[in-house]
């Protein structure tokens, strides 16, 4: 599992983010405080406070992590 901080501070970003990760057959969780939601759920994402950065847990094989991180680069907060 890999955890990165992401920012989804607009509706368009949320839509494109969900479209990108649904291409992968792995589990993605967004963690904000004590809430953990499925990152592939648009309704779930909109239930979070999107003004702050959110932790994204990627449950994928180590061999796939780099490819996924490259895809998610526009959303990752350094």
C-alpha cells in the first residue's frame, strides 16, 4: 500500500480523478480525519472537506504503483 496527499479542490478535478482511477482494478481509499471512503465514489468524495488535502491510500501491486502515481500526478500535493 502507498499513501499520497492529493488535492481535489474543484468539481472538474473530482470528476477527472474518479475517471482516472476507475481504469485500475485496485482499491483506492480517501482518508480525511476519521472518515475513510471509496475513492471511486463521486458522492463519497463530495461528502469530504475538499478545501484541505486528503490522504489517498493505493492498494496496488508494487509493480503498478509507479504507473498509478504518474497518472495521478496532477492531483498529488508535494
